[in-house]
C-alpha cells in the first residue's frame, strides 16, 4: 500500500519573499568553515559576521524597523566555527571557535545590551572546535568535536560527563556490552571506576556530530570516510560503523524523527554531491541514495523530523532542493526546487513553533548571503484558512525532560509534545539556569553593545579587531573566569556616540601596520632554529644587524646586515660557533658590534662582529662569562650603564655582570621556580622578574640580593613576560590565567603586593605574548611565536588603563617580532614604530604609521623627544658604586620641517550657501511670482517682434 501512497507535500511550493522582508545590508562572513554559519531560535537569529569571532544577532519576528536592527556580539578571539541555540531556551546560545573553546551566552531581550562575557566556558581543547550541538531532551548537555575528539559536556559543571562503574557495566536502561579495552579510556588505568563521555576511535578530523532525536545516540561523520554510531552512556567506542561516502571531503549528518534512520551528505569519487539514507539496524548498506550536481561547496542537510522534509543547501550555489524522506519505502522523494537570487553562504531551519501554521507554512529556511538574510517559506496550498492537523502534528515542547545527571544515569524520558494549533497556545516556557541573567554591576564598566540599524553603518566602525574585555581585580570571583574572555563590542552610528559609550579612545587607534616593499626584505633564509626556548624572542636586532640562531649543531648564529637586503646565497652563511645550543641572545645597545649569546652549557659568550659584517666563521668569542650552574634563560643589558648585563638561569638566580672585568658582581635570590622573564627599570635602578611560582618581584640589585617587593603574578604556569611601562611607574606582565587564556596584567610599581590594577583577557593560544614597548607613545605591541596577529594597545597608568588600537594581521605565522630603535622610523610618513618580522624563510620590516592629513609638517604631538639609547650615561664601575643618571634626549624633527603645532590654521572651505539665504523666509505668493517671472523671462514678451520680421527681402527683378 505504501508504494502507492500519495504524499501530502506533493504540491509544496517555495515562496521567496519580497525584498522588504529581507534582513538587508548585513556583512556576512565567508570563512572557510563547513558549518551552517547561521542558526535560529523562536526569537533570535545568530550569524557569522565578516569579523572573525563576532556574531550578528537579530530578532526573528521583528516588524518594521525592529526587524532591521542588528547587534554585534564579540564572542571569540578567532573564527566562530559553529553555533547552536538551546532547544528549550530561545536566548541561550552556544558558540565554538578556532580559539579551541566552547562558550555559552545569555542573550538579552529586545532593547537590552548584549553580554560582556560568556556565562560558561568549556575547554580549551587541543585543536579548534569544529562542531557543537545541544542535547534534544536534557538541559545543559551538549556534544562537541575538536580534531579527532568528540566530547559530551555537562555545561553546568564545565567538564565532560563522567560516571562511576566500568564502561562494560550497564547503566539503567542499557544492555551490558563486553568491555573492548583492557584499560579505562579516561585515566588509562586498568582497574579504575571512572568512565568519561569522550568518544574515541576516530581516525581523522570529525566533520559532523549530531544527536538522535531521542537523545540516546550520537552519529559522527569523519574524514576517514566512516559513519559511526555511539551510545555515549554505555561505552566510548562506536557501536556501529560503515563507510559513508567514497570521497573524504566535507560530510554532514541529520537524524530523522526516528532513531533508526539518518541521512548523510557528502561527495562520491566523481566529486558529485551525494545523499544517502541509512537504517542503523542494517548499517552495512544505504537504504536509498541519490546524486546531485558537481560543486566544491559542502552540502548542508536541513531536516525537519516532524514532517520528514529535507532541504539540501549547497554552499556557493543558487538553488535549494527539497525532498521528503520516506523510510518505509525507502526513498528520498523530490518535492520542489527553489532558485535563489544570490549565492548561498549558509542556511538554517526556523523552529516549527515559529512557523505561520495558519497559512500552511510547513518549513522556513533562512538563507545567509553576503549582504542579506532571506527567509524562504515552504507552503502547502490549501483552500480553507484553518489549522490542518495532518500538516502539523504535535512537536516537542520547550521544557526539558531530564537533567544531565539523570540522563547520564540512563533516564530516557522524552520531551512532552505540544500542539501547534494557535488555539492551544501559549505553551509552558522554560529558562535555563546554566547562564542566569546578570544585572549590571554598579562599580564595573559596562561594555558598549549597540543595536545598530542595518545599512546605516559599517559593521567595522568602532573596532578594528576582535575586541577584548577589561576587568578589575575587584570583579566578583563568580565572574572572574569569564570576564577576561571577550567583550561584546558592537558598532555605533557616530564617533561621538561611540566615545560616549566606550569612554576615551586612543589617538593612535587608527595606526596601521604595513609590510614594507620587498626590496627591503631579506629572503632565502635557510635552516632557522624555530624551537628556541619560550623565554627568548627567537632573534634580536639593532639598527645595523640581525642575529638569528640556526638549527645546525654547535649553537650557530647567523648575522645578517640590514643595510644589504635581498636574496641570500644558497651556500652556507658565515656564523658564530657557540659550541652549545643557544637559549637567548642580545645586542649591546651601546656597542652595535657586540653580541651576547647564552647557551645551554650555562655560559655567556660575547662576540665581536667586524664593522663590515660577518664574512667568515668565528669560533672564538671575545669573552666567556661563567658563573651560573644551570642553563641560562634570559639576557638583558642595562639601559644606561655600559658593560652591565643581567642574566637569569635555571639555577633560580639572577646575576649582574661587569663585562669589563668579565665577572658577576651581584647575585639576586628568592625565586622558588623557573624565572620566566626579567626587565630593567628605565632609570636602571631596579630589576623586575616574573617567575613560574606565580610571583612578580622587584629588586634593587645594589641594595641586596632579596626582593624589595613581591606580588601575585599570572595564575597559569605556561610562560610569562614582564616590561616596565608608563615612565617606570607601572609593570606590564603578559601570561596565562588558570584556563590557559592569554592575558595582560598591569601593576603599580610602588604597590606590587596589592595585585594588578587591571587585567585584560585576549585569546587562547599556546605561545606566550612577547611585549614590545615604545616609551615615547606609550604603545605596546603584543604577539607570540607562531601567531598571525599583533595586538596594539596604548597603556595608561589610570583608568581605563588599556586603549585598543588597530591590530596587524599577517597571512602566515611569524617566528619572531622585534622592535627597532626609534631613529629607524620615517617621521615624514608619521611612522610610529618599525619592527622586523621573522618568517620561516625571510625577514621583512613592518612599519606602523598613523594617518595624518598635513604630513608636510612634523607631527610633534606624536613624536616627543626620544632618549638617546645608543650612548651610555654611566660606566659599569660608576653604576656599581651607586651612581645614577638620566638619558639624554634627542628631537626627531628634521631640519626642513616645521612642527604641526605651529602650522597656520586653514580656514574651512564653505561648501553650503550662506545661512542668510535661509533666514529670509518667503511667502507662497512671493514664491509663485518669482516662478512666473522666471518663466516669462525665459519665454520672452509677446509684443516683441519675431526674428524673421527683421529679415530684408529681394527685388522682383532679382528672381529672373
């Protein structure tokens, strides 16, 4: 009988709306992720914007102008790879990112500000999070995939679900299965009593992970071409697996209304889109299969489990295919097709509770294009305007059936169904307790999140990079782990309103980093040592030369001349042979030809490079300093005194060397663990260190070996850096928090024990941020080895402490980033800083310039007198005996330029008529008379003779 069944959806038609119903003039992201890029609840739409890590939020059912207001939420420090709304709470959003974290957000109602920080942070994972989805029956459970790992999370506890008992033992409601491994998959112990919901056995990148509708099973699609079914509460291994598609390109899954059937999309060997219907009870072969067109974009399956309608949306295409999934036949029956006006970048289904059931709308697809969101409704034509129960069966409600603990223990209760008949509404509502609504704190600066009319402003106005959040040490501990993640900085229609919301802004906020012309690059670098210790910058430079460690044995260091750019020869370069692996190196600021190199053999070697450059291999250093008993971590020359060098070592000491005598004169103690970094104060009287024991210390080396002050440092022990800022009044420390998120801590140097003045969370990344501080402008550059982004902030000793400026982004990771002396900047081009960026095979200069209109004048407001850092103020002997000094200052103003502060003011050109013209108001009668007079003047007077009347004729005899 089923063979001859006529589908009730056979006349379904897709109805693209008029442009007035579009959400227009948005800027959607085009990131290379295979996910949907857009999701919808019954109240809100969230989509990827063109800024990595920023989502656009817009109401689903808004009318008129409300429909066209989009707010921008800064979620992550990197690309948002996937997002999902809770099936029970319309305002609970989960986001996964390439920054390796999953975050849960409580979105506000209409007219309220977006959150400044997530309510829950899960992770970080070892690899970027690619997939996430909420559980369909339990609030607070979600599945995520990162790399080859799939985890089932208890969001309330911020950890993967775990249970007691062995995986081979049954939970309530489950069949016992033999334990497949001789050890526990969670702790690797042979006789443990724990079991974690981390699904194993994936041989490659997981491309899709999705719950069955009853929440009992998880299906995954993997790049190894395998389709797997898991029962996560029974065992972490797949209960079934089969080869899904013959091509390893993007594959996606979708469960039907029954746990026995699911649909997969992928590619065949001919790179054609392929769709298959599977029965989990007969998993070796697909029940039905169909082939579509050839296209490079992934095919997204949008399946409504209640109606069985399947919409296939291909990224980069202009067509939607609609099929009906009929497992009983089995078949994938075509229903209709829809041609799109624009290229599809993402797609999502609107929940059934939000459909217009009285107009027989059985499905609604949100198409995300580059500049608009287009709602496309699928309607079944019916003559009568009434509720049709055959088209709209009862659907799952919004009240969860169970909690995470009960579900994990084996509870299989299902969500109570509700009718879609408008006469039976409203239905019970539910608000998740995972992320409660937070009222604004009176003493805490609130983020500036604006709902901006789409099309009136550029979404990039107001910030140039993924924004960050600023937290004070007085922030309540309940919000501490989250407030330093990201902020929800949005857009504003004008700079004035932006400043009123965000507070003061930096005059350097528009500074732009630019890689200089290729003629200034040094290319064909080979054999670089890219695994230098985290305490080292990786290479060092002065205005003449660059010293780069090489990978070859013997601790070799290549010295390159900056005045001789171009391609290096293919032959081996002359090097400095240290005889031990290099741990750190530094140029003498007062002698551009002397290089200090620290080695793993606990020795410091001083090399003298010939003035014409290194032309042959040098094997004998000028001086060898011995005294440390363990490997050396860092080297720092004194900023004012010649021949004074500080070094830190794994022997937990800091030694101050007299290079003239070749001996250590002072020895600083008090560290309980590895010394991450050390820095001299600008006046050279104090030395600051940050240590793995979680403490920041300040020493007066000439006063004693013990620290003068101590204070709490970063909580994470992965690495840290320290630098003096704000004319020596503050200390800036870059490190990690307890959740491995990179952060900045600003201390007052005179009150170190009181903790940091401010804490700024940036992103999640494995490398330590290396700060490069410019004392003239108060700007600090922050980047890590292997990063592609350089953060730029202006530092202030008082609130708001950090002013964000434009960041610099490179297409490929850099291996090091160092700041050159101020005299190397081109002040005529308003160049604030010049840096060197070390790539895998080249070295390129990067200039940070400030856009200015009157560049013919010297910009003295951004170029104050700079310190003469290349000439010493004191000798080593004088400094060791207690003498102090101040550096000389030098003006950067060229002789042929005048300061802009003395430039004549230019009178603004008048672009509009005088206001006096508008002050003369005229009556309607006067305007009418003026109009008539003008018309008469143009036509002329009727009494005037015609032009031909003045012509002269000819005599009659002239006609002959």
